[in-house]
């Protein structure tokens, strides 16, 4: 199996099926979870590229993403859609990650969100 496919399978084992939606109403979900880190159409990437995409409530999935980083022994980056799709598909903008998870079980929430959101 190709390495990227294998990483995608491992990511799905932790995060669920790639391409999933967590709510039919994005604004409704945000209203119900105003302090959560929620990324609709997110891209979950490693240094090697994208391994998963879909809607994710990072606050609720924190342990699953952390477990993924620990299992693969690599940083895992949670990106907005535009930072990992279209013209950025082949070279995702990892430096713009909303949250970075490290293989040691720690994570770093981007400074722009540290005072307003809970992770």
C-alpha cells in the first residue's frame, strides 16, 4: 500500500470517514458550540501532505487527533480548506495551521485563537 494511502487509512481509523459533515447547519453548530475550535471543510495534513479532509470539531476530537500524531510519530496539522486545497493541494500551507498536534501528545493552538476558543 502506498504510504499516503496508509496514512489516510490510519487517519480515518481515528477521525472517521474522510469527507464527513458534522452538521447540516454550520451556523447552527457554531451557535451551539461557540467556544469550540470547529473547522468546516478542514484538511488534516502531515509534512507529507493531506491525509484527511472534512468537518471537524477539534475540541471534541482533540484526543483522536493527538492519538493520530502519536501513532504515526509525526506532527499533524489542522488547516482551513483553502490552505490545503485547490492551488495548495500539493503543498499545503502548514505554517497557517489552526492547531498543530505533536507526537509527544501536546498541541499548539494558533495564537489568533488562544484567547477566544477552548481546546
